[in-house]
């Protein structure tokens, strides 16, 4: 089978590998669609692990099941989670499945940017989601990234009456905006440095869209009846956005750190200015739990979240280099889907 072996954003090589052999509790999936995630193009994050086959936003068709697999069969259309929790450790039992030690060690073999992949037994038990006929395989690739968004907003305690600022209008920012709109957020403010992406933000539910250079505390207060934002979601790790976000939240509000920052980035803040007497909550969120994946699937199935129109580019496996180029540039392109 063909695979895309990643060395860097500008060095992705097509290679031939044997189709993985599965064991009794495992599943072999033919990959029909695999999304390029923003985290796939973070080179410093991959630097010590290359070369490897990336691709974790996957959907496809089961072509073979191990003899002990009873819940699934050949021909089933599925989305699969690459990282899955154990569900029995202290982290999992306290509701923090996404920081479980197991979730950091589980993965596909070899990865979603290949024609076939082996889904290990623990992933079969805790990370396969059957796709209804009304959900396309390409839409299925959004279940994992939307699950991450669902979890982030749940941890942040987003309420219908909230005024929320989303910094960054890339794919994750648009998913946040779409979920906020579906959940009935009072006012949604999108912020980006790319005017094209701000147009996308308005399309997917933002009430207001600001170029970062035009956003001010007074502008936020004018929108939110004299207050700064109730919740700030940082879907970008840019230093400027982080600083602007911290200055845009009201006393007693919450800042959700969702996007990865640059390597070695530090919080640009004065503890006295940001924390003392403000009761501001700084919150991080990573990945999505089983419940978050199920919720994401239902949001897509019900049509409450429109992910289909977020796909801007499609390539065969042979065109993956161009897909990575578009994703890394983060200009007009939103979601790039690879169809192996």
C-alpha cells in the first residue's frame, strides 16, 4: 500500500509498505478520507519523532476484523480515534480522560495518510464510531477536531448568555464559532489578521469580525453592554493574540488556551494585573473524550454544525505535499482532505 512519510512540511515522501496484519481484537480499515490538522504542520512538535506517517482525522470502511471483534464487521463505515483513554485511571475517573497516560501512547498503525491502517484493540474498544448513512466519510473526518472543540467549551463553561471572543479563524476557530452559534451564545466576536478568514467567520456564525489591529477594549465593551468578554477562546498560539486575549476578558471571566503556541512561548502578563483582584480563570484543553466524540458526531448528523462547507481542498495521496503547503500557509485554505 502507499503511505506518505513525513519528514518536514516541505519533505513528505510517498513510500510503499505492506498492508498491516491484524490480531484477534483488531480491525483493518481502508482509509477513504483523512484531514490535515493544524497540529500536523507544527514542525517543532514532530521534530524528534520523524520520519512518521501522520493523519489522525480519519474515516473509512472496515475491510477485515479480528476473530474476537463482534461489534463491527467488514463494510461498516466508521470514524476512528487515534488516541484513546483507559477509562480506569485517576485521570479518567475524575473526568480528565484526555490527560490519561494511555491516551498518550495509543495510535494507529501506521497513520491516516495511508491507504489502509490497523486499529489496535484498545482503539477498537474505546475509539470507533459508526457513521450514519446521512454522514459522509469526509464529514466523518471532522468528528475528532469537533470533539476537541466540544470538550474545550464544556470545560470553559460556555453559557447561552455569554459574549465570547474567538481569536483565530482557522478551522478550529470556525468550529468554535459554529458550536457557539449552535449553543446560542449571545454575542460571538471573531478576531484574525486574515480578512479572508474573517469572511469565513461571519459565514459560520460570528456576529462581529475584527482584524486584530482594529480590536480594542472599548470596541468589546460597546458590544457587551459595558463589559469585556465573558469568555475568550484562543484558537491561535500567536504571542500577539495571547496578549490581546488576556486584555479582552472581564473580571471573573475565562480564557481558554486551545491552540498550540510557538516553541518556548511564555505568557506575556503581569500576575498582579491579570490575576490579583480579577478572579480570571486561565484554562487549557486538549483532545476529546469518548463523550465528546459522540457529541460531535450527533452535532454533525443533526445538521447543527455544518462542516461540509469548511472543506476547501481535496487531494489524492500523491498531492499531499500541496495539501501540507496550503495548511501551513494558513491563508485562503481552510480544511484540506486527503483521499487515499
